[in-house]
């Protein structure tokens, strides 16, 4: 079995640590807060983030150098805003070259880099083909209870994806492989934007018709942007695309849905973030996707509407009316164009 460091002791990092421990691995769960590490080691609980018993073979560390000493794999599960800083620290202290797998879902505003790009940019020993990503429809709360969950791991190097698959797969956590890193990362990041919108729709008191339309047209936006950046459109029909959309847009477990729900009920963004007490990745990703859409000249009306709500103080009802009054058009024209370009007859 492997010695593995999981960097990030939030709900998702804790849940993935449980999967790895169930597979017999020696797991080191890192947090930058000493009091959190002490709580986990003393009680085998991480009460703030996940309601689950933590197996005894998981040890928590607050000193990064000790956490990654002599490990064969590093699983990065920190918020995307912390990835660059953590990589800079790793670059200074790593004395060997463990496999790096990241399970963070976001895009860096400003640079518009995906997490894999940030990692290999900051770490001297690693190239893009060295990085693996794990993504898919996976609430930490359910993973921690060993409820059936299915995800995808992706690397441009097949052996890295197979290593990650073997590391995680078990009877309650099924893992598929893919080589479409771009699509897997973008699907996992962009679905958080649509989940904010789904929460807003529910917060406004709208029904299933509205949310179904939002998810479907949101998938079209994700596919348009993803295909323009080199992803396969078919990736967005899989687990990290439509699968992650469904689970994130329809469940109170979803942080982004909960944040959107509060926005729909009239709370301001600052109030929402303060009450959540945890990172809401969709907020940062909306800013990044809005910038992406302008640079790529891709039409993303739902993302544009959410950007106006989050950063320009438009009310949710104003944005809904704006979306419903858009010019009439053929539903599949834009998606058909991308599919024709990718898969010519």
C-alpha cells in the first residue's frame, strides 16, 4: 500500500482521505491550522467540515514538510485560491517527486489558468503531463458515509491516470479514466456557476421547469466554452459534465447551491459568504468564466447574468427577466457547430 498526503482538511479532503484509508493506504491529512490537526488526531472527527468518523490510519499534520515526507502521492484538495501558494511551498520542501493528483474545482481569475496549469507553473520538477485530476459528481457528505459514488481521473499520461484509478477505486468509490484533462477540469469548475444559478432559482421560489432549463442551457454554455478551449464536447456528457451538474444543482449538500439559494432569497453576497463560513468556488469561477467568454468571444448569457448579480448588484429577478426576453433562436445551432467541427462527417 502507498503512503499518501492529502493537502486540505476541508470536507472533500477529509472524504477522500477516508476512501484512501479504506483502501489500506497510510494517509497524512494536512491542514494549515494546528488546532484542526490536533482535533482530528485526538477525536478522529473533523466536526466543522464533515460528519463522519475518521479511520485511525489517518494522521493529521499542520507542518507541510512532515506531511509530504517520503509519500508516493500528493492529493491536492485545497481551495483554488490557495493552490499557487501551497505549490510554492511544496517546490521548496519536496526532496523527491511524488505523483500529484488534484481534486480542486476552479479557475484562477486573472490568469485564467486551470489548476493543473498553476501546479506545473509553480513546481520546477513537474510538467503538464505529470499532473492528474480527479473530478465527478461527488458530495463529500455521501463519500464519507461510503455511499456509492463514481468519479473520473484524467491525465494526458495514461499511466498516471491508471495509478490514480488504482489508488482510489473500491466497492463504494468507482473510478473511470480519461485523457481529456481540459474537459475534466473545465466541467468540474464551470458547473459551480450553474449551481449558483440553480440555487437562486430555488431561492426565488421557481419550480422544476425553470431549474431544468437552467441546467440544460448551462450545459450548453459549458460545452461552448470548453470546446473553444480544446476540450471534447463529449466529455461534458459524462460524469464531470452533466453528472456533476445534476448533483451540484439539485442538492442542499452543494455549497454553491446553498449560496445561490440565499442570494435568491435576497441576501447580499458578503452576507452569504460570511454565513457560509467555507469557500464558495462558483463565485471566483464566475469572474474567471466571464473573462474567458469575452476573450474567446463565446456567448454565455447565464454566466453573464450571474456575474451581474454577484459583482454589479443586479437583482436576480432582473436577470431572469433579461434571460427570458433574449432574442429567439434555434436551440441546437451552436452545439451542432462545435460537434461538426470536432467530429466531421
